[in-house]
């Protein structure tokens, strides 16, 4: 079985319409998760916790795609489509 690791991280952005962090040294590393569903739950929890700050954003990085850059993957791969 292929392992599909996901990294959840976030922080304060310079501008809410862009994805540039205000201070890259202050990025919050939530963790690495073994599957998309677990990563999504962690992302959702952090996003809801910081919902009052429009400049805070959390992201899910698909680490398994970094390990095998030769393999094509769709944006909805994790959803089974």
C-alpha cells in the first residue's frame, strides 16, 4: 500500500488575497498525517480556531507528491475521483 503523507501548516498572511506569509519564521506546523481525511480534520480544526483573524490561513501539503514527482496526480485524487 502506498503511503500518502500530508503536512498541515499555517500562519498570518501579508494580504488575505495572497499566500505570502507575514513572518515565515512564525509558521505554525500542525503536523504530518498519514492520510488526507486526518489532515483535513486537523486543517479544519485550526482554520475554525483562527476564523476571527482574516489574515490567518492553514494549508494541506501533499507530501507524497513531493516524493514521486514523476507520477501525475489530479487535484481531486484524495477524494477518489
